[in-house]
């Protein structure tokens, strides 16, 4: 496999790998390192790539495992959440501030979810994977993925509602 052939396979989902790594590791630098590491591992095993049914799903699983290993090794202790990639210039400034505030709250709430729910929300609601793909990536039953997503969304909804309705009767 040539470098060009490899890039044609890997480049379409490189950003998804980065976003998953960023969701798990929080730090942009750590996520960039994780993305490079996953791509490097794929390159080293390029002769086996054709054996994988879905290289993208395999890469997402590699990313998840790499990030969890990194978190377990306590190398990313002092990282800070900064996650807002939403921009819409047609929205009035006040509305934009409200939207950004809501996005920050959602990001903080997602950050506090249990690890499995955090990954399911990232893969389903942000990366738009279907339930069967997520089940394979996370080695879960598709029904368990749906339940985890439902519970995570309920927590997010409840916390957002309680935050934004504070003091309202």
C-alpha cells in the first residue's frame, strides 16, 4: 500500500478520531498526540488494513483504547475543558452568548458523565455513528448502547433544565 492509498483511506475520518480523543482527553494537545499515535499505528500495520471490515470503526476503537490507557496512566492530570466549536455569525450577539453558554454547560455536564455514557454521547450525537457501529467500537450490546445514550441524554436534559430554570417558579 502506497502512502497516497493510505491517506485516501485514513484522511476522511481523521477529524472524528481527533474529536473523540478531545472529548476523552479534553486537552487539544493531548488529543492531537493521540490522533497522531493512532494514525502512526495504522501506518505501521498498513498491510493488515485491507483485512478490516471497517477501518474507521477500528480506528475509533483504537482511539478510545489509547485515550483510556492515557487517562489511566494519570498523564493528563492538569487539563482544562475548553470546548466550543460553534459559530453562527447570523445570530444576534445576545442569542450567540446564550448558545455559547448552553454549549459550555452541555460540555461540562458531558464531562461529568460516567465514561461509558460520555463515549456513547460523543459517538452517537456528535460523530453520528449508528448504534451497531458504536456497539462494536465499545464492545457493548446495541440495546445497552441505547440505554446508556438514553440515560446520558436524560441526565444532560435534567441538569440543563435545573441550571437554566434556577430561581424560576
